[in-house]
């Protein structure tokens, strides 16, 4: 090979190497510096990934209309105020801190300003109770005929909400006993339901199947302890299964310091209340990068609510309990990015890191009952719209 060919090969390899390295730097967020600020030819940037549900929303950075979702933009490292807006929806706001070569996501879920309200029941729904699996709601009816009065199941896995159609079925009737007056309790797997009917002499207790009408309900008044023992064994098995699913490094700390645990629908986060004040160590070292720029909190205060990301080993303060205050009853929104809760006679949504507290509903409802439809399309509330002459019914608040 001649010297000219060798030199040509070396030059080509150098050019390919420079171009490849340039693509690597570009992928990391470096851009040519034309601003004249500083002495660097290349300036590092951070990537801001802007997504929203629904998409096509306006994006404001520091009050300047910049782009629309879904988009990814390069910005100099620093602090930014991000606001995402879409007509007919509440705005989404967040302070983000961009770092050099790091990716930060917004992933804004926008909720409608005027949600649609649809009836899920028509002849009443007393003392609604969600089963432990979150698949359906049991409720009682006592305002109709003896044949229609009793215990019903509303199937949350069915998108149809036609009253007493494919989503709702009766599992016990007052023609057999006074089930419309019963206290209800689900088995840990939701497959069975105990109905306790109080009487002056001795309570009657029935074991009901939740998937069909119980034409001959099983009376377990004298064998109730056996039923409870089976349920306790089943609950222990489910608890052991959950414990085994936790990361080995953090399992002991979680079981000792987390109370009122709720696993997110996607299984990636844990909503909990600190059972005691403690310092949470880092279970993954070195620390993993995160797309969430909200600072985490690892000093736990007893009684405060937190959300722990299992795979990323990140812990966020959801709600700090003040003096003489009761902690709201938080439940997961099916997106696993939000929680919903009742406070001051309103229904709110809040992101898992404590940001973007948004009013979802401010009309009349029973604050003792709130649940999210499993597909994320709405919330279930109980209300009679302050009309005491009619029984309360279950309504679905549409969020899409």
C-alpha cells in the first residue's frame, strides 16, 4: 500500500471518528455556542421531554409560549417554570431543574374543567364498599320492592355504566332475608362477601358469592370463626406474596417503617404513611438518574404521607401533616402518576411527588366514599345532590 493510500485511510478514519464523536455529543445535548457567552465552542444542554394527556397542549417556559406537547427540546442547564395549557382543562405547572446531559420529563395529565357526570345506579346505593382487588363495588338497595331490595355488585371492569345492565347485578334479595340492612365485609380476594344482619336476639351471618345471585345464601352464623380463619390465612398469603415482590435490599426497611401501604396500579410505586420517624438509606448505589427533577425526601416523619419509587429508589413527600389535622385518605389514580383525595368538601388530584394539586369536583357528594374507575376514565362518588327525599346513588365523574 502506498503512502498516499495510507494517509487517505487515516484521514477518512479521523473524519469518521470526529463525526461519530459529534453525534455522541449531540445526543448528550451539546450544541454549538453562538451566544457569545463564555469561552466554550460547545455548550452543554439538558433535554426537556414535554408530554401531556391529551396531547397538543401549549407549553410555556418562564411564561413564554415555546412549543406544544409532544416535543423534546434542548435547553441550557438551570431552573425553569413550565406551564402546560389546553382549552377546557386545568393548567399543569411545575418547577423543573435541568442538568447538563440529563433528561427531565413533564408527563402532564390534564383534567377537564367541566367533567361529565353520569349515573351508575338509579334506585339507590347505600354504604358502598370497594373490594380489596379494586374490581367492583358492593352496595345495598332498600328503597325499592322486596324483590329488588338487597345487595348489588357494580363491576368496575366493565366500561358500560347502564344502570342494572351488564355492569350491575344483584347477589342477594330481601325476599330471602333483610340483606338491605346488612353490614358487609369482603374476603381478601373479593370472591366472597359476609352479610351480617343484626337482630335483637342473635345476628344472622351469610356467606355470599360475589359473581352471581345467591338464591340459597349460606348461613355461617355458627361457623363464622372457620370462615374468618380461612380469610386470615388467605390475607397472610397475599401479604407474603407482596413482601416477596419487594426489592431484597429495601424489603426490611419498607416492612418496618411503611404503614397503610398502597401499591400503584402499575406496580412501580408505593404510597404509604410513615409508621415512625426514620432516615431512609439509599438502597441503590451509586444513585440512579431520574427524569423527575423534584427533590426527594429521605428523612421520614411519623404520620406524613410519601411515595416511594421501587425501581429508581426515590422517595417523595406527598403530604406533610400539620398540627390538629387529619391525613386525607389518598387513593391511586390508575395512571400511577397521581393520587386523588377528599379535602374541605372537594375532590382533588395531586401528583405522586406532591405537585399540581388540582380541584376535580366541588359539587355535593358524600365525602366518606370516593374511588377511581380502574381504566382512569373517571371517579365514582355517592350523592343525592342534597335532596333528602331521594336515596343517594353512585355517579361517575368523567375525567376524559
